[in-house]
C-alpha cells in the first residue's frame, strides 16, 4: 500500500503542468507575432505552436483520465504492487509520447525561424547577480524532466 501512496503522491505533485506549458506557448506565439517579420514563416511558426498547444492540452486530459483510473485502483485495499505498476505504466508511456511529439515540433519550429528570430522568441536566461547559483547540466536535466512530467530518453546519459 505504501507503493500506492507514493505513486499517487508523485503523480499528483509532479504530474502534468499543462496550464504552465500552454501559458508559455501563448507567450511564444505572442513573441512570434511580434518578432517574425516574414508573414509566411510567421504563419508556419504559429501553426507549429498551435499544434504544440493542442498536444499539451490533449495530453493533460488523457493524463487526468489515467490518474483517475489509477486513483480508483488505489482506493481498493487489496490491490497488489504489480497491479499498481501496471496501472501506472500508461502514464509513463503517454508522457514519453507527448514529450517526443513536443520535441519534434520544437525542432521543426527551429527550422522555420532564423537564428536572430529564435533569439528574440526564446531569449536566454536572465543574468543573475554575482554569486548566484549557476545551472549545471545535471540540474538542467532535472528541471527539464520535472517540467515535462516524464523523463526524456537519453538525457540522463548525457549529463
């Protein structure tokens, strides 16, 4: 039962952050409208961002359904650890598929925008004060994994 509680806790607290992601995608679309002068490329970029938003929203709904099914299973006292693992597996699979789709679209967007437009639409992190904690490659991997809600294949090996 402890496994069930831990699984539920992790899913509920580190699950899908769809509203955060869709807000970021809305901001990206606004910056594309502002900073991409070529109308054809702007339309293509906005279509890609709209597809990303659609995928994120659909994934969040599917994830919610999967979490509901898992919670129903966890409410049963006699549930076994293997049943919990089996019920949690679709969440992992769905998150991985969503992450791969979003990454594919991200790289497609990168081919549409010029380097200067990319820098305007996706500015680097703001420079912090001296002595501020710097993000290491391993911290970045943890942050990416946390935001997406799923591990990114091969990312851990690169750190």
